[in-house]
C-alpha cells in the first residue's frame, strides 16, 4: 500500500510528513475536514465536499490560498501517484501552528493535508439486508468536565473577548435564541449578551465558566460558583472553594443565572495562570463599584499565601 500523502501541496511519504505539535488542530481541534469517496479512480462529489470545506474555513476565519481548483488538482495528483482506485480521501485544514493561546494568531500559516487509503470494509450485506443501531446521548460538545483538547468553542469565546479588548469570554447557556451566528465574524462582532440587559430584567441564560477559567459571584457576602456539570472543575476553583470555606464564607456550587452577574457585588475568575482575578466590568456593566471587592481581595491574598507556602516546601 502506498504511504504517500499531500502535505501543504507537496506529495510526501507519510512518515516524512511533519506537522508541528503546536498545530492548532492538535492543541484545540481548530480545523476542518472532509472525507471523499474514490470510485474506480474518480472522486465522487469532490466539488461539493470542497465547497463545504472552503465555506467552513471562511466561517471560522481560517485564511489560506486554496481554491476549489487547486484542491482538486492536489487530490487528483495523489490519486494518480497512489493508484488507489477504491478509496477514502481525507482532507484536513487547520489554522496551523502557533504558540498556544486560545485566540487566533496574528498571522496564520494553515496546515492542509490529504490522505488516500483503500476504502474501509463495511459489513458485506449491510446496505442490502440492513443494519442494526443503538441509541446514545448526543455528547457532542459535552463532557466539559474532562480537560479535553476539544476547545474550538473556547477559542471562539476567547477570540471574541480579544477582539472586544477584554480578557475573558464568559460562556452562557440556555440563551433564548433561535439562530446561531453563522461565522466567527458574526459571533465576534455581536456585543456581549448582557450589554442590552438592565439589572432586574428577566434573562434566560446561565453562566457556566470562562473560556479558560472558572467563575465565582458574590452577593451579600455569599459566594456562588456554577456546579460541576458543563464546566471544567478547575484546580484553582477547588482551592478557592477550600479557602472560602476556611475563611468562613457561605459558599454554594449552584446554577448561576446570567442576570445575577448584573447585580453581583463581586465577580472573579480562577485559573492556574490567572490565579484569582477580579472582574470589574461585564459587557459594559460595572460589577459592584467597578473595582475589586473585599471578598475577592481576601481570597486572592489567601491564594498568594498558599502559593508562597508551596514554594517554601519546594
Ligand atoms: C474551560 C476551563 N475552565 C476552567 C479552567 C481553570 O482550570 P484550572 O484552575 O485547573 O487552571 C480552565 C483552564 O484551562 C479551562 O480551560
């Protein structure tokens, strides 16, 4: 079996096809793919597949020089070189390598590769006699509690924050809307979800976490943070809960409605790199007095002490 593939336009042996470990497909799942069936050497519906790939790249803002024609010619070259007549062609296009940071790199050098392997066998009579299936919960974009590299949505939230000149994107679920934005531009250009909401207005959504941090709210001396469902329960979150309990605060892990953000006295983020970070403005609304609150400051200083004592222990 030939082991040739196309990498960034060149035909190379698969063993020599080096892609950076920093490729954003590897770090974040920040890429797209297509599978095309090759029948007797012909690429079935190649144009339709390639249109979908190019549309996806435009929607995600992946910049590249590929066209329908250049992709078709690369695919045909690979088919001719491998001689595979009955095959599965796989095309993957990613935003390319960049030092790990959720938001998009300033300049992109996308990675594209194409493989062609003989078609995988399917049960011989499955298409004539029929097959059996099993139902399962739809887990796509689920299992947030595992720190998986399936981070495209987090990247989009961080990219939106970046474009709005703020540090973090706070992610909301349960929004009362019927359509999703169709592209990164539309998603990022839209103002924050709470920008047109006044405190006291009814607002359906609830907050889960930041793109790369957990979130806490404080109201009347009580601390709340979203529960473990639909979040990555961070190490810093756990330490913060311990510190808050030790300091004698009332702390609850419970659903936090988005509208609570508008009336909170304090809001803060927790993460390994950002530690305990006060949030003073959300979508243009000041949080409390618009400056770090006393409970946040107390917990942040307890956290600093905790780090210092860990440093002493070595
Ligand atoms: C989605 C998400 N939530 C929360 C966190 C905070 O976790 P930790 O405190 O373990 O850094 C992270 C950190 O990367 C994250 O990606």
